[in-house]
C-alpha cells in the first residue's frame, strides 16, 4: 500500500526508464570488461592496487572505531572499540606500507574462507530435499572448496597475483553482465 503523495513503481516501469540509457549502461559494461582484461594482464599491479585500497579503507574504518570508542561511557566499551580500531589501523598501515606482504596474508585468509564456505554449502546441500536444485548446491560447494584448495595449495608462491587475477575475473563477468543488460534494453526499445 502506497502512502498518500507517493506512487508505486513496478520493475517494468523502471526498465522502461532505463531503455533510453542503454548506450551508457553498455559502455559502462565495456569499461568493466576492459578493466578486467587489464587486471588479468597486470595481475601483480592489480593485486597491489586492491590491497592498497583495502588498506586505506581499513585506516578509515579504524579511525572511525577509535573515535566512537572515545565517546563510550564505560571502560569495557571504550577498550573494545579502541582495540578494534587500533587493529584496523595496524592492518591498514601494513596494507599500504607493504602490500605484497599483506597480499600473502589476505590470500591465505581468502583460500581458507573459500574452503570453509564450500564446506558450509556442502552441509547445506545434504539438508536440502532431493530435488534437482540440490545438485547445483553440491556443484557450488565443490567449486568453492576446489578454488580454496587451489589457492591454499599454491600459497605463498602465487599470493602476489591471486587477488589481482580474481579481481580481473570478477570485473570481466560483472562487465559482461552490464553489457548484456544494456544490449537487452536496446533490443526492447
């Protein structure tokens, strides 16, 4: 139910408004695809850039946590907020000062996280009813665990390129999705 003075919008109406912008949406997708290819071609540079950007974000988050902790009314909350903020500041500084070392640690965490996520998906798949989508959950679990195992088994040798390569693959697929969406809008108009 819509409130007085507001109108409800459907997905169809939103897509109709986007049809005129199909070229911009497609161009954005092409840009992401190009950036994806660049990240794959220069995976070391992409890894350093991604880790350095994460470092900046850690610094901002750490400073915010310390600032919030300074306003805490109890010693326990103050201590927890400030310690959390200091840890974020330290992680951010390491990512900025030595992004290659940070990429080694982050790559190991990523691999371990993928293995854990794959295991959780596997447990979930066994709990689902035996219908065809269940197979897709098993496949997703296997692929996630396999990717994590590949990353961990090649650690630390490939650590300086893994994050950049994954960024490149993500940008390629994300860009392809936007290109497809833009071209679909163009076909509708």
